[in-house]
């Protein structure tokens, strides 16, 4: 059957490019797989950072300013208690909040480059792990930039913006407290755990989907 899709009224073939054309050397279907992974990555990261910021807003609205008050969820093991962290995960590196903010930005850009420019997002497990990491990075970066709007006296009769991560989940056992953390920290730990599994238990990943299309 003749194909008239690319012919004009004079019956001449018009040089329209194929809508499915790919760059020379690029496997057919690769761009489609990466677009799908990009959407999945964005949804997970956005949901993660949204959950983190909403829970912080809720609990800090109830217990601010931090004065040792607790809301027990499972006494004496799990409670909500406010804490401000100017360091990294588990309170390490206190006082280097701007350094960690800069490192967070570099890490976020590095993840995007690795996944979508280098094409590593074709590995679903890696894409999911780094989506969780991205959600955690953005949640804590928001706090380090002081975008939460928390203020404290500056000692000169005025106030200053607080640049610190808002932590609020407390785990305790027999009088020993785990460092306060938040949803963003949990996302970072889960993502890092998945990356460790990738390294030690999935060293030879199976061929990805787009390598089988062609």
C-alpha cells in the first residue's frame, strides 16, 4: 500500500525527519528509557523532599522553640524532640553548615550528570537509590540555606536567621539516645544502603532494557 504520509499535493516526497530518529551510535529506545527513568527519579525525589519538609513544618510548629519537650510515640523508645544540627549526618562536623551546603549542591549536580548525561539511569536499582539520596540532599539543603525561616536572638537586640538542619525524631533505649534525625536523613541512609547492595551484591548488573531494544 502506498504511503502518502510524507507527500505533498504534487505527490513529491517531503524530507520530514522520522519522529523516532536517534543520534548516530545511540541504541534505539535509549532516550525513551532515560525519559521514563527521569520521570521516576523526579517523582521519588519530590515526594521524599515534600514528606521531609511537611513533617518538619508540622512538628516544629508544635514544639518550637526547642526546650527538651517531647511527644512520646512509644514510651520510652520513640519520641518527637526538636534539635538543630549545623553539621552533617549524626551531628558530625558541627559549625560547617555552609561547607555541607556547598557539598550538597555539588553532590546533587553530580547525581544528575551521572544518571542522565552518562546514562546510568538505565539501571533501575541505581536510579531508585539516587532518587532517595536526592530527596534527602534537597530536604537538608533547604534547612542549611535557612529557608525554613527560623530565627534566634543575635545578641545585639535583633534576630538572625538560623542556618541548621531541623531534626525531630528521637530513638532511645535504656537511657541511650540515638542522634536526632529527620525524614531526609532516613532517605539518605536508605539510598546509601541500596548503593552498598549495588556494590557488593549486584556487581554484574544484567543488561539494561534499552540494550535489548534494536
